């Protein structure tokens, strides 16, 4: 969870011809499958793309991420650039110690990843629905780990098997101080 503080602001309201003062507000945000699903249901397009989001789409995603109750919708107009940068850093954070060494060897899919597809993966892999509230990157890492662990073992060529056996035999000979 991320907490950001929107500072108090004093602005001139052109319509009312008066100064308007806002209070400082702290928001709790969660980048999760739930927030992704809310955003995609409103905008009817995938969120997880390389395509840049408009300022309005970005603000709306921050609204979807908000778990603080009873927030005045006007407060989002006063987000600072630092607030938005902090949210972006939080969205991009891995939120896990797991890393994958075979990243270069994996094939990239052209499939559009949407909330429904992620829910499908959760169901197919028997991941409990409580995980929909996890940080999205952590959930996607869990899905990837489940896929890797569910793969059948990789077939080795005869050359790889013979090479592995020769290395094991050499290690045993050295350990036992024998010649064969």
C-alpha cells in the first residue's frame, strides 16, 4: 500500500471571485487487480499496455487505486507532480524478491493482458481470490512462478546427459580419491 499526501492549496476561483483553500489530505492507494478491473471497466481498454495514458486516464487510475473512504473527488485536481511520480514508482515496483534468470529466453506473447485474463489465470492455477488485492506486480510474479513450476521437466539431449554424467563421475572420483 502507498500513502501519499496532497498538500493544502490556496487558489483563486474565477467563477466565484474568491480564494478557495483546501486541506491537506492523505490517501491510501493500492495497485491491485481490483483497481485495474475498475479502471478497465470504465475506459473499456487494457491498462497494461506500453501506450501512454492521458492525464485524465492517469488521474482516474489513481482514483481507482484509492482505498481511503469518503474522498472528495475535487482533491485529485491538486495532486502534485511529485505525487504522480511517487504513484508511478509504486506501480512499477516489483514488490517481490523473486527474479527470473530465463527472461531473455522466454517468448513474448502478443496477447492483450486484461483484468479478465488475469482472473482466468488465477482460476486456472487455483490462486485464491484474496490475492486480487495484492500489488499487481506481485500477483503477476506468482502467476509466472506457478506456470514455471507446472511445466513438464525440460527434455535433455543425449549429449547433455552424457556431459552431466561425466561431470558427476569426475566429482565422485575426486571425492573418493579413486581412478575409476
